[in-house]
C-alpha cells in the first residue's frame, strides 16, 4: 500500500496516527516500512465517514493504525 497521507490527531485525547493509502496487493500479517526498517502489525482499519470495516480488499482506500514492533 503506497502511503498517500499520515494523520496525527492532537485533540480530545486522540493519540492515533493513521497511515492512509489505497490497497494495491494482498494483505499480510507483518508489515515492513522502508527506508526506516520498522516492523508492525495492523491495529485497526479506518475509513473516512463510515463504520470501521471488518475486512478490506485491493482497491479500497483506507487508513490504518499500527502496533509498532521496532
């Protein structure tokens, strides 16, 4: 998923950092970010102005929060 935007919230005790983009390939359990080399698992899937989906597929525009593993 190419990253199109990163949203960081500072109001109302909302500490999420949402990475947004359009899914372009099959999902994976472990994500690697380059060039930093950080690893992560998806914590939540976020969509604009709609209920949180249980799953998403290729072509969906989504935002995600992550469990950063280092």
